[in-house]
């Protein structure tokens, strides 16, 4: 009876060791994925910032152009 219990405990220990090892590998993979996502997020943030800047400049140019056209058509310029 005692040998059977020791055998079962040994199997449980082996299984737990396997689970711990697998979880360790999964944690490493998740850290790598997280790192890649952080890099991608940074790139997207830079693109969004540049796009907002270009949109602001374009809107200002259109506004100035529209004001000049309106002034010309109304005879104020």
C-alpha cells in the first residue's frame, strides 16, 4: 500500500513539474508578444501624431484659402 501511494505521489510531482515548466515557457512567450505589441503601439502612436499634425496644417491651409476666396469674391481684397 505504501509503495502505491509513493508511486502516485511521484506521478503527481512529475505532472506538477511539467505544468510548472510549461507555464514558464508560456510566460516567456507572453512577454515576447507583449514586447512586440508595445513596439507596434509606439509606431502607431507616432503615425497618429504625424497624421494629426498634417491634418491641422491642411485644415489651416484650407481655412486661409477659403478666407482669401471669400474676400476676393466680396471685393474686400
